[in-house]
C-alpha cells in the first residue's frame, strides 16, 4: 500500500480530452501529460482536436510568427 496517493489535478465539472485513450473525461482521470483541458463543457472537450488543428493552422499562417526568410526573396540575387 502506497503512503501517498497519486492525485491528478482537476475538479468535477471540468472536462478534458485524453490524448492516450482518445476520449472525453470529467475530473480528470488521466495524467496531465496525456490530456487537453480543462474545458467548461463536455461538447468543448469533444472538439479538442479540431480546436487544436484550427489553432495550429492559425499559427502556421500568422506572418508575425515566421522568422525564417522566404527562399524566393533571396533567389533574385
């Protein structure tokens, strides 16, 4: 028997999306390294991967975050 119980952080009413099990959980159930959240509703957590994909696309197309020069700009010589 362990002396200390391993606790996950979170409260009932907070929703998470588990990346390991690909499911929505309330509480949370899985370790923080394996989840997105917290979300305020089950529906929000169900769309976690879509939200992440949208945010990644926004980041990839945001000109403020691109610090690499465009190869075509240097080709003219």
